[in-house]
């Protein structure tokens, strides 16, 4: 399983763009990169998943450079409701059933 | 509505009294998994199941049992709970495995006295 490293916390103001970078130096060829969001006392919620280059959905964008050793989750124009912990995970069919969450990044959005 | 359900949502029990936390999904997922979340330790995987009758240990399986007799259900069993199993528990499922998008249940908060 590829180990991931993220900043522990990030602060932002409403309306700004938040970029969270995750390092995964040991990513394997078959690995996908997945980001989850978790609010206090709730289960993590899928945000976005990608393999390479850029993926965008209605919530976020995921940028993955060519070497895939890192990835950046971009949250455009955040609001107070985006205050949460964000987890970056790396996994594939080669991971079989094991899944390891890192410490995540606590994002705090203030008015 | 596609979902993962857990019961009970809250439970207070005493040391040594066997308990079961149920998990059910209605998405016909092959893969199911249990996690516990503790302050400062994040989410840690307890057990997972790749398919019916196929289960395996995660990172913290001690003190827990699971069974997968039907595709939709994956109960977590604490045969003799201890205070160090006080935690927030999450069940999750996905189509085929850990690398696939995981759908999490609402959580079960357990207090063992």
C-alpha cells in the first residue's frame, strides 16, 4: 500500500480556493488516487478519484502530475460548510481488501 | 436509496457483555469493511470481506469477529468488549475492493464501561 502524506491543517476564508497536496512517492502503476471528505461524527464521503492528469466534477478538481508522486485536491470558492477533514488515499486491485487512511487534512473555513 | 446502514447508532455496554453491530448495504457490493476511529489515531481498518464467506484481517482485528453469510450483511461482533474498544465504528462497502469508491455508513458510537 502506498503511504500518503498531507498537511495536518489548512485555514481559508469563504470564497477562496483551497488546494491540498498529497504526497504518495510509492504509488504503483495500478493505483488510483481517491479523496474523501469527513464531517465530525459522520462517515467519510467520496469526493473525487483519478489516475492521471486532471479530473473535475461538480465539487472539486484533482490534479495529478505525470510522475503521479503527488496529487492536489482543489476546492473552488469554499464555504463554511466545506470545513471538514480531507483524506487522500491510494489503492488498486493490487491492494486487495486493505485500505489505510492517513491523518487527513483539517480544513477550516472562516467568514 | 442506495445506502449503508448500521445499527445501533449508539450503544453503552459493560465490559464482557457480548454485542453485535450490524451493517447492511443495498447496492449489491462485493466488498465490505469495518473501521474504528479514535481521536488522534484516525480511521483504522478492523476487518474486510471481499465476498460472501471471504473475510480477512485489517490493521486492528484483535478483540473483534466478523462474518459474511450474505452479500448485503457484514456484522461486527465483540465477544467480550473492553473499555479500549470504546470508539466510533464505521462500516463501508464498494463494488469490488479497497481501491474502489467506498460508501460509508453513518457510524456507531460505542461506549464500554
